[in-house]
């Protein structure tokens, strides 16, 4: 049989992606009943009204005590400070996160995962779930931040001397009036919460890195402290509730006995699955399961060809 043309290969991959995406949707819809029947009341401090109270308190305090003196203080610092924070502040941009996780999901959808070995199928499912979780959280919170920014119209710090630190021009639809909330901080807050749920053992390290990336938006003069606080809370809150929705369906996450969210795959299973992926990448193991060939599904005898000749 001749090799397939490029167009035929593209058509086959596209069909495989549609079929795999259909299976993903079927799995999600099949878990809907479980989500409805599963009742896990939110603990104090996690309810929407509690989170709103935290948002109003922290942002309000920041507006009154931090926003006014911050800009003059930053201008008094040596230029090296601004340059240092400017070197990594763009880690809060969403495009590199969306591109990386989106391409991972598309690549996995194009695979014939049904033929993979058991551990490789587990790894494929976990990676797709968590990459999709990060992609959705960052994309959705980014859209919310854009809506708030362009609707509220808070003046950026560069207009501090003209209009002051607390100037809002609702629906101004101008880039100089898109300070609240910080889009970078929203993105890094969503990413930090997602990674903290996926890798709970590294939670504090992730939180510290998130803090410095978000704080860099203040140090480069792009946002006021209250903008950053609001953005981080928006990103983390939305992502946390997304994780709860997945845990109710046992998709990637599950509830532990204390009511917290944890990855559904244990650390031991994750290590075994990653080892299986590494063995395939390095060529030590084959990716697909062994499938018998020949007539009647039997493997040809050793030392003989399919035609029966020695």
C-alpha cells in the first residue's frame, strides 16, 4: 500500500482530533449527574460573599494607604530596581501560557491514545486535563479582567500627576484608563492557583514566585498596589472554583477527607506515568500496546515469515 498524501494525512489527523474531542465532551457530560448529586458545602472563608468581603477589605486598604505614596516612592528609587523587575514582569502575560497549554492539548488530541500502553494512556489523560485546566483558567480570567479594565476606566500611574491616584472614567475606552484590575496579576494569580492545585507540594514556592511577578507590575510603574491585589484575587478565586467544579466530577481532582482539593493521581502513580513517557521519548519502550498480527489473530511462529518460508 502506497504512502498517504499530505492532504490525506491532515484529513486523518483532523478526524482523529474531532473523535477524541467528542470523547472528551462525552466524559464531561457523563459526569454532570455526579456533580449535581455531590454536595460539599463551602467552608467559611471560601464562600463567594466571604471572598467578596476579602476583596473589598484588601483593595480598600490598599487604595487608602498604599496607592497614594507608592508612585512617588518608586520614582525615588534607583533605575536599577525598575530594570530588574522589568526583566521578568512579562511572565504575567497570558500569551505564552495559552500557546504552550493549547498546543499540548491539540497535540494530545491528534494522538491515537486508545493504542497506547496503560501507563501512557494515564499520562496522556492527566496531562490533557491539567493543560486544559490551566488554559481555561487563564483565558477566562483574562477575558474577565479585560471587561473590568475597559469598563471601570481607572487611570494608570503615569497619569498620577494629572488626575491623581484614584481617578475613574467609566467606559473611557482608552489604554491609559485600564489600570484596574491588573491583567498581568490576574493571569499570574490564575496560573499560581492552578499550579498549586496540580502540584500541592510546591504550593508555597509557587505563591512566592506569583507574589514577585505580580509585585513587579507596581515596581515598573504600570499599576497601583490595589490593581495588583484585585487582579491576583480575581485570578485565584475563579481558578479555585473551577478546580472545585472539576473535583465534583472527579476530573483531574478530588476532594480529600478535610474538604480540600487534591490531584486525583497519587504522587507514586504520577512518577510511574512520567517514567513511562520518558521511556517512550528516549526510545526505551514502545508507545503502543503489542497487538497480535497474522491470520486468526495469532502471532507468526518465531523464525518464520508471514509467507511461511524460513
